[in-house]
C-alpha cells in the first residue's frame, strides 16, 4: 500500500493494514499508516484506539488478520473531534450528525 511504501523501503519491513504484530510483547494489528510510524490497535485496547509505534522497535510482524472496527459511538466521537468546533454544544453536533443525508448514515444522495 502506498501509505506504507516509505516504511517498508526505509526499514525493510512488510507493514500493511491488517498485518498482525507483537510490539514489546503486546499483540495487535496494524490499523493505520501514521507517516513514519505504524498505527497499531492492540488486542487489549478498544477497537479504533490506535497507538503510534516505530516500525522496528521491538516489533515482530506476523500474518494478515482482521482489523477490528470502532463502535458507532467511537466513530461519532471521532467525527466530533473533527467537526465539533463548528457547534455550540454536543447535542447540536449530534443532531447534525444524525441527519439522513450524512454519508456515514448510509443514505445515498
């Protein structure tokens, strides 16, 4: 994947979304590219919680696994972090977020 080209070429690893890893003894799965880092969702964390990890510091790469998806409320909170400054309250954001025309609500325009 393009987002991991630099990491894979520079560090000589095989990082990609869905790759199982063990970082400093903690197992997880690569869920995001984070520039010079791999974004790992550790098995002990909630889905969607991503930690930045150096691609070679105490990392063992494994086979491909399945990325755990964040819950609906975690997804909404991430959108709030992105768009929330535009609203005077969280409830105002929630009303806006729940409108059927929002792409994340599954209604095609």
